[in-house]
């Protein structure tokens, strides 16, 4: 199974809401990533988890809170977001946290903050 | 800031023609990867080329790497309508090679 799944596919939330994005992979990969992608822009790295520990946080605002409950799951908890946070949120995984390996991407969650 | 800069930003061709996209980067790398993204979807890995390699092929794809010029090119031969997508190069210069940084991308449109 070489698939990364993400739920939900679409999410609309108000600025006072709390929601979570979920990502799952069953490839035994030890690195998982969250990216944010605005329209017509490249993906921007947000967080990297390596062996279930947060290894990179690209100065992401605290209203985004990642969590890695186990080696197959990655969550992104959202709270008090701003309209400019509306974007496609992509999850990816790779065997290890190294640019030597290809990353497998999920289809993304399209987030709209109203 | 992005490490890679793709050129051109947009490319429109007819089916059967070849498409060439270029990527330039700023700092030394170990590996360079190319990804494809269909509209609003996840990215799909196409090919990885290591810094000690100069050329790599995969099906209709040909990638070259010139580390002296800090540039790479992706050639898609005999393009098809299904090749319509955005193409990104990604380098591993970031965070001691543990993460990828993506270039701005080239949007390819192939018409039949």
C-alpha cells in the first residue's frame, strides 16, 4: 500500500472553531510532513516528524498544532485560524527524513477559513 | 524562500511535442527531485537525481543536472494531454538535507 490518505477532503471553518486534519500512511515510513500550499504557489514546509518526534517547525504560528500519535498517523490541530490560512494542506511521508528519498503525498485537505 | 526557480512559469504545447522545464537553485545540494501536481491535488514524485549524476531517464522523462551551473532540466518527450499539470523541482539543501524545498513550478498545458 503506497497511499497516503488525508481527511477531510474539504473543510470550512470559522475563525473561532477548532478542527483537526488527519493523515495516515501504512508504508512503514518514519518521516511525515505537513505542507501548506496557496493557489499557484509551491508547497511550503510547515512541520517534519521523524520517528514520531517533531524535528522541524518552520516558524509556524501556534494556531497550528501538529501531533503524531503513532508512526502511521499525523494530525494537524487548528484553532483560531485567520482567513489567510485558507489553503491546501498536504501531508507527505518518506522512509526517513532525508532528501535522499522521495516523498509520498496525500491528496490534501482544502481548507477555507471564513 | 524558495531554493529552486523554475523556468518558464507557464508552457503551452501541442500533443506530441516535447516540453522542457528548467530549474535553478542557489546552494549546494545532495539530491534534486521533480514532482508533478495535477490541479489542486497531491504531488506525485517523478524522478530523483543525485548530485554525482548528470542525466537520468524514466520512460518519457529525461532529467539533467549541472551542479556547476546549479541547474536542472526536465524534458517530457511526445507529450500527451494527460501531462497537463504543474511541475516542481525540489532540493534537499534545507535543514541539513532532512527536508525538501520546492521551486515555484512550471505550469504545463498540453492541448490535443
